[in-house]
């Protein structure tokens, strides 16, 4: 009777292929392919290359985050309620003025687009 592990003998490994053998196999494979398969292969290569190129170009833009400045207002601790309300009203009026200016800019763009029929 044979030993239990006899069928698990050493397995032969494939010999390493050279780049020349790979190139020869690729030439033999593509030699008699129809034209539409060449076009599909070209498109299949172009899409990832375009994505890689876009990332490469984008990496060279040199965009760095801008340095931000935080403004901190310091008030006296003994301010009256009227002074607090006056400051709040002043800040709200300034915010409303900026919002109205922005709204006016968008209205001008909208009017221009309407004139163009867009």
C-alpha cells in the first residue's frame, strides 16, 4: 500500500518567461485581429491614460490653501444693553448690504442670460 501523501509530490513550476517571449506572444495574438478590436483596445488604453494625465496636470497647479485670518472683537465687560443692540444692528445692516450687493450681481447675470435666451 502506498503512503498517504504520495499523490502530493512536488509540483513543477512554470519557467520564468522573458520579455521577448511576452512580446512574441502579444504580436501573435494581435496579428490577425479585426480593425474594430484595435480601435477598442486603443480606447481602452486611452481612458486610463487620460485620467492619469489629468491627475498629473492637476498636481502641478501649485494650489495651496490660503492663509486665513480670524478677526476677534473684544468688548468691554461693562457694555450696556443699548450698546450691544446698536452693535448688533450695525453688523446686521452690514450683512444685509453685502447680501443685497450679491443679489444685485446675480440679477445682472440673470438679465444678461435672459437676453441671450439662456
